[in-house]
C-alpha cells in the first residue's frame, strides 16, 4: 500500500484536534467545522507540501488567521446592518445589495489592513476627509514628499488589488 500524501496524513492526524481547538475558541461547532475545512483548503492552496516538525502549530497559525477574518467579517456585517436599520422604511437595500456591499466592505478592510499604519492614515485622510497633501504632512509631522510617496503607493496598491480581483 503506498504511503499517504503528506496533506492527507496531516488531515487524518490533525483534523479532529483542529476542529476541537476551533470549537473551544469559537464556542460554535458549525463555525469550527467550516474553519477547520477552510484551514485545510489553505494548506492545499499552498504550492509546497508541508513537511512539518510542528504540524499543530502550523495549522493553528492558519486557523487563527481565519478566526480573525471571521470576526472582522462579522463586525463589518454588524456595522452595515446597524446602519441599514437606521434608514427609513422602504429605503433598505435588498438582500443581494446587502451581500454585495458587505463583501465590498470586507475587501476594502483587507486592502487597508495590508497597508503600513502611516500609509493607511495618509490614504484615509486624503480619501475620506479630503485633506490635501500639505495638510496631511502638517498633521502627521512628516514631509510633503513622504505624504505624496505614501499616497501614491497606497493608490497603486488599491489599483493592483482591483485588477487582480477583476474577472
């Protein structure tokens, strides 16, 4: 009988443990099952086979990131639903629009999270508050060229993600 594939071995040996770890962390069996599955999907998506000395630490690291993503997604969804609840009756978006809006907000959150803190602050001041570059430089105590460079990098990052995710 041939030896099992390394990922199959990883799954057989550690899936039950991982699902239990997630169940304890999330206090929800269904979410734990979903995230355990998603963890192994991530392992499969990686190009190299895991030959690990500490497989549980490896799986826990991936799963912890997925838990954080789940919590952030739920926070964004809750904020959206609270905002929509304040709209006058009849102006609430359809479930389809709500789903699309939440997905867009999650994508924006991921994009912003990928930026270094100063670059993110500069980008948000420029885009959300409409503060011109000299005003941002003054507020942040950095040079105008630093603001312009960071803003250009942030915009390139946005465009790059936009074109990567385009069909």
